[in-house]
């Protein structure tokens, strides 16, 4: 059975499914390699403008690392940061990413969701960082992305206690942006993907870059990046097409230039 299944939809987005339901979609080395291959493939597929990531089955989105493999990790593995680098790739991916969280999102699973641009949760989904109970810490970006998203106080609460929170709690603290019935999860994620895919491709790419980079660079540098990105966009054919379509009351046909 393929650990990663890529399904292209008719309207400009792809669904990447982590397919280890018997192991609650744990992030084994094989899964990590499969995700890397899927990202490489989709990055250069011009028919795909957005990517949805989800887990197989209804029990788990991703329930964390593969514990049997984690048991053998050494200091060298920690310094190598293989999973952290993979999630960095997702965070800086060329196309927008949406996490469709269908069940447990624990440890590395929650960190995978954090690396995505948007997060949609099914009502039964649960979130948490149980790492400190194993005497380790979130090591795939969680200590950095979680505070940026929900604030340092709430992030420390989740990381230090290891408590599990509901989808509604995750929504209230800003960890996810949508909570829907389980049967509507993929439909909602697909609709979000199609909405984003219909916008100007270069504008979407630069908006993501400025938001993510500006958060680390500080307010003044972020404002400068915003002005530079806007200057680039003012000279594009897609900007002219977007304005023309608005004035002519039609759907724009963007070309990514």
C-alpha cells in the first residue's frame, strides 16, 4: 500500500493523503520520503494551484511520529532535523497548502498542520503536543510556529501540559480557522482550495511570502517587503486582467505573470 496517495481534482488542486490508517498515519521515515516526493511532483505541475493535506480513515489526521522509529533516534537525528526540514518545505511551498484535519493531530501531526497556510478541522478532531511526557519537545517547528499563531502563553500551556484540546477549543484559540462536520471536511477544504486557486497566482505567492517572512523580520522590514511585493504586482499582466475583469463584470483569467 502506498503511504502517500496524491489525487488531482478537476479544478486546479490536489489532495495528498497520508495513508497509514492502521498506524494512525504516523510519520514514519517512509511517510516523510513519500511526502517529499509528492511535493517535488506537485511543485512543477502547473495544473495544480493549491494542495490539501489530510489523513486516511476517520481516527487520525496524523497522530505523531512513528514511536518505534522514534525510540532509536539519537542526538545526531535531533540535530539533523529531518522532519523539521520537511515541514519547513511545506511552509515555504510554492503553492498554498490547506490541512484537512480529520481526527487526532498530535505532536508531529499538529506541527504538520501548523506548517500549512490554512487549517480546517472536523468536529471530532483533537489537537495536542504530548512530547514532554516522553521527555522530548516538539521538534518539527512546533515551538516556533505555535506561539506565532496562538501566542506564547497558550503555546506554553499546550506544550508544557501535553493536554489534548477539542476542535472547538482549537478554533477559539486560533489554531484552526474552520470547524465543520466530519462529512463536510474534504468538501470544505476543496472549496477553500478552489477559492485560493482562482486568485492571482503571483499575488497569492507574494502574500504568503510577505506574511511568513515579515513575522520573523520585524514590523519595519515587513512593511518594506510589503511595498516591494506590491510594486512588483503593479507591473504584472495579471493585475491588469484582474481590474479589467472587475470593470467588465466577468471572471478573470490569470496567467501567473
